[in-house]
């Protein structure tokens, strides 16, 4: 029996939840790192205030540090809104999209023995056009990464390249001899919630994007979905 549209939407929602779960360690780090700095700065500030005589310059330095870290923390918390598809955003450039997703996933992929390689042509540029629907594009990009990570046996690297003026191509390459150990490989598979071709296609269709899925590559355009 063919899945109803509502069922397909639930499938896509489940895929987005899995992708967000995978990105959470990096997001959590962005929020906890300023807290650690603030706690240390408060401790030092207490000592400086209790000193006799009080050093106003040193106290001001600690206060400025705390203020800066609070701003970093607020920014990290607000960034959680970037994952809400219903939120209107101002779009994202292709270079920024790639850079953001690399920051989110590079450490996790490295731990699994999968290197992420980005073509130099995708370095963020000031004059790049912005594509709408940043949240949807972020999920789509992470979905493509997850598909190659989960589905390509013995993948040692995933390369991200430009595909024309408005697209991206992600491809998985084999692991070099003497690369990551089998211990790290044990964390890659099997996964009960692996991103397979059906999951990635459901995600893309639900958000209105077209993807070209091959066994070891994914291509998609960043153009706004029709309608």
C-alpha cells in the first residue's frame, strides 16, 4: 500500500529529527563553552573584588569577558531557531551553507574515520547570492552527508564540490590503506536509523527539492522550490 501524504510527511519529520540529533553535540558545545568561560571569569572576579586593594582595571576586564561570553551564549541559543522550517529566514549563500555544515559534522565524521573535503571554489564569498530557505537547505545538505556516511561501505572521505552555478555534488571515496581502525568502524554500522536513499528522497520531496541519488554520490540544486 502506498504511503499517504501525511505518512510521507511524518517520515520526513523523522529524518529531520535524526539529523538534528546528529548535529546536537556541536550545537551543545557552542552553548556550553561560553558557560564554562563565564564560570571561571566569575570566580576570578570574586577573588579580585575581595582583594585589598581592588584592581578596577582587572575587574573591568573580567566583566567585559563575561559580557562577551553572554553574547556568545545568547547567539548560540538563538541559532536553534535556524532549524525551524516554519521560521522565515533571510536565506544563505552556498559557501556559508557548506561551511556551517562542515563545522557541525567534521568532528563526528573524523571520529568515524571519514574525512570531509571541500573544494576551494566553495569558500564563502562576500558577493555570493543568497538562496532562500536556509533551514531546509541545511537539512538537505546534512541528509546527503548522512546518506553517504551511513550507506557507502568503507567510505574514507566525502568530497563536496560545486555542481554548476547553483548546485552541490557530494561524493564518497574509498578509505586509504592503513586508515581508520576497525574499532572506529564499529560505530558507523549497523544503524537502526541510517539515512538511506528512501529517507533522503522523502526528506527532499517533503521540502520541495529534487535530488539525484547514486550509490556513492548525491547532487541537488539550491534553487527555491517551485510553488
